[in-house]
């Protein structure tokens, strides 16, 4: 049986309601690809910038 290595990259975008769904998906996608660019088995967490 052939051995295989499995890895996982995770991107998390933390936000406050209300927020437009398209923005949420776009920002989360950017964070996921940032995690993937950092090689295997990485996670990246970003928070929505506050206007306050």
C-alpha cells in the first residue's frame, strides 16, 4: 500500500455583522490563498479592519 501525506491550509476571516456576503467570500478566499502560499499545513487569520 502506497503511503500518502495529507496536509491542510486554512484561511479564516473574522468580521462583524452586518457585512455583504460577496465581501465575506472574497476576503475569506484571499486569506485561504495566503495560507496556501505559505506552503503546506498553514493557517492564517485576518480580522476585518474597524472604522472606529
